[in-house]
C-alpha cells in the first residue's frame, strides 16, 4: 500500500513556462520556481481603499490587545487545541490540562447567525413580487493571494495599534517555504504575500480582509449588478483577491430567468439554483423534504459503511456510531428541524452498522 501511494505521488514531469521538463535534476528547481513566483508580490503598488466608515476599535480594546495575556485568553487557547496530540516534555497532553483546569466559555456567540439571516432574506424574496439576486462568491486561492500591505492598511483603519500591527507583520512576513519533491525538500524561499493555511492566526487575519464564505443579496436591477462588478474589480486590485468564476454562482430568487442569463454573462460565472451550500449547510431549500437532507444522509452512509464494520469490534462500532450520530445531524439540526422520515433512515443505518 505504501509503495502504491509513493508511486502515485511521484512527479515524472512538469510543464513550466510552456515547456515540458522531464530531467529529474531540473524538476525540483522548476517546481520551486513555480511556487516562488506564486507567492511573489506584484511589482507595482496596489491602490489603497479608504473612507469605508469601518467600525474602529476603542482605546480600551487596542490596549487590551497589546497588554499582558489574561487567564481567560490562555484558557480559550487551550480549549481550542486538540487534546490528543503528542504530549510535551512533562508527559501530559492537553486533555489532562483541560480536565484539571477551571472551566470557562465565550458568551454571546452564535455560529449560525449569518445562515438564519440569509434564510430570512430568501423567504422574504420568495413571498414578494420583486424577488432578488443572490451572488455567491468564491475567491481563487484566497489565502495564497492576500496582499500584506492591504491587510496592514485594513488593521490600521479598524484601529489596531502600531505594536500589534508590527507583531502581525513580523508573523506573516518572516515565514519561508520549502517544497517536498519526490521525498526531497527544495531550498527554502521567502513569502511576500499570502497567509499560511493551518495557522490558527490566519483565519482571523483573513476575515479582516474578506469573509470566508461570502454571499451578496442584490436587487434585480442591472445598475446594481454593474456596480457590484466594479466594486469587486477594485477590491481585487487593492487586496490581490480575484474571483474564481468557475465556483462562483448567480442564483435567482423570484426573478425572471432571462434576466439571470444576462447577469451570468456579465459576471462570467455559472448559474446556480437553490439550495446552495453556505457555511456547510444547504441554504434556501425545503427542510421538510427528504432531498434537502440528502447531503447529510450520504455523509452518514459513508461514515457507517459496512466494510468499516468488519474491521471494528463491538465497542469500536459503538464509538463510531456515537461520534457520527452525535456530530453530523446536530450540525444540521442547529438550524433546521429534522423530519421523521430522515430520523428513521439514520436509525436504520445505526442498527445495521451495530
């Protein structure tokens, strides 16, 4: 199995600058040069976006960011880490620390607020005559293309202090990359743009630039559509983030089909229909139908497949059922009410797997 995986991951040739490279001695440098150019910043200065009227941090919030870490901040960091990772020099992993520390929580947080608001807007559009247009945006290689100067400018506009911004600039500009080619690493190179995926800080910094899962609700008027396209183009020039037109989509809600065809041509993206996936859940569908829950049922069916049952003990099967049944459906049921038929289907798989 290991040899088969190694053969499938082996790179025999690449196409670089229109030329095919097959020489094993030139492959590492060719691949390294590709990623070096990918993370290299543009040779011209991007325009600055200002005057947006963004909510600014108060002086107390700014001082708190640059002050000493509090007990609650340290505990929240500990809770956000995987407790089953390799223990430290003292032999204790984070599960031990979590079990023997005072509990805390972050209040006034609702992860599904955006989804509920989006559902309300779609429901309103379906019930009135005017309707609307839903534009789901997907940015191309978003984390890799964030411009560091734009991020710093956004933090300045929001009100972050100089000390904090210096910390962030050092974190994102001091990193280097090395590409593993056929088991051997290339020489490292510096990163001039982008955020590191997997870094716990990166999602927060990226949300300062743009939301991870962005949906725009527009009136079905051509002027609105044109203005949004112009704004997105200006945003691309300033931030470095360009739209992935193959994954972005235009959805009509109560509007004429002919109008949507014009908007699809204008944005050069695909035409989509409700429900669409938003924050990991189907948006704009009918939760009382079984087709609405199809994605959930398929995920549970894959997790509880019969071939896995053969390799698990009775205790292992019980743990698998509890982990799958207690996580996936709860995520959906946090927003939507599950139907009796769907619940019976889940119970059927559960009994069959056990």
